[in-house]
């Protein structure tokens, strides 16, 4: 059977869905790379809320998805950008998510890191920003999870220059109980973070970033770089102090960055590993055996889907991630906190379905096809 999908030109085209998924089985954590999937949250579709309301989360489905990722050996990066931090999920919701997921990770034996930011405030003094970071850091540490110090919109709006970033981050690193991951999220993911580290010039910003790390190498487990610039990440990776990991957040170039070169490689903390979980796990296990070519053969074909999901405006990639989770049967609906299911067009979603189906990402291809047909019918595609 075939299905008719709308293209970007508005015309319908015929697509023949595959009938068999790609083989992927659960397994133990990896040995050659540390890999985290930044995980999405599942909305409660029956909650009577508006896009401006606090997030209503389906906790059972949200935690079940994390167990799915852990079962395949992936770590979970919790309460980060993919979980709609600052785009539907406020600090109160994120705090509850961290508590629940950290407890679930302990029970399941899964690896977890959690986002620490300042989203309980919208601005203020440097002292207020430090206090907001400290509140979130304390909660994550009390939960038993490792912290990811995320970029702060409040700090980006308040800092007068590089010295303010050095002061705030130096203060936080000195008091952190365990080494943290520093997160550099580029403005393509969040325009409010333009000029982070005190300069819109990325070379100048990189110097400040490296100085902060070099001043506290014992307190930095690694850095997560989300700039969608492979060469810049490689250059930064080569400058990191010994023992400080580079976690790629580059959803455009991750196969080559994880594979690495003669001078090193990147670990991973990626939003695209939410929909790619089982396939990504199979690829990394292949890399664990030393088979770099086999790793690339599995992961390179996924880049077209990832680049599609993360196309501009990049911050709306979460819509495609949740859409694919619905098609894959990980949740019963295509509703998102903040009503963000409306953030991508039908042609965009149709292409995401086609690419994901072609990769064999759906455990039940017929279920995915039926759900795609349901969505098409809602938009008036009835044949």
C-alpha cells in the first residue's frame, strides 16, 4: 500500500512505507564513548491548559521513555532544551522532572545528567543570577544526578562583558560538589543567547570559554557544544585540558565528530538521539568493537533526518522529536506542552515521517503509517 504525502510545494506525492523495522535490541552501556540522549517530555493531553499555563506532564509516559533509552545503553540528559526548558516547561515543572527522573535512574541503574539554569528568574543582578543557579544546582546534587550548567538567558541579558561570565561560572564551579558539564548553546537554538560568553564573535567567546575551563579543570567533567560547526568543535576539543570531555551537541555533524580523528573524538549529548536511540546505540556498540567504518555506515544515513528536524528555526526541532515518538508508539498522542505541536508544518512532518520510516526507526511500521494517515486526514488529506 502507498500513502500520499504533501511536499513543500503543496503537491501530494506517493510514498510506499516499509514493512520491517531495523533490527535493534537493548544492551549494556557503551565502552568507547559516553553518550547521552537529551529526552523530551510527554504532555498530558487531557489537561485543561493553555499555551501560557504551567506544563501538564504525563509522568508515566515521560518516565517510560527514559527507561526505553536506558534499556538501550544510552544515558539520559534530563530537563534540558529537548525537554522544552524555556519553551513550555518552567522551572517548577523541570524541578519535578529532575526529582522523578533521578529517582527512576537510580532504580533502573541508568546514567543521568540534569540541566541547571536560571529560568526561575527573567533577569536581575549578577547576585540574583548566581542565586538562581545555586538553587537549581542544589536540587540536582540532592537528587544524586550530575549537573549540566546550561546557558542562561538572564546572564546573557545582564552581563556587561566576559568578566561577568567568568565571575558567575567561577563561583558555581568552586562550589559544585562534583564535576559538571558546561553547556554552550548557540543562538540558532535560542536567539536570547546571542553574544554568550561576552561576545558575538565566536573566536572571542571561545577564548573566554576555554579560560573558564582552564581555571577549574578539576570541576569540569566536560563541555557540551551546540554550535552546529564541526571545525569549531574540533578546534575546541583539541584545546581542552586533559580529562575534560567534549560532548558533541552538533545535530548536523555528529557521526564524524563521535568517530573522531587521530587527535581525538567527541562523546555525545544529543537531542537527535531521542528519536534515533536504538539505532544510535547499535552504531556506538559497533564503534566499541573498533569498527569505525561500520559505525559510520549505520549513523551517516541518519544525518538527513537530523538536519531536517533541526532546520531553521532550529529551536522548533522538539516538535519533530515528539512527532516521531508518537509515530513510534512511545506515546498515545501528538500533543506537546505549550501547544508546540503547531510549530512545524504538515509538509515538514510528512518529510520527517518519510525519512524516519526509510531508516526503519519505527518498531511497528504499520502503526506509524496509521498514525500518519490520521494526521493527514485532520489536515484534509483524505485519499
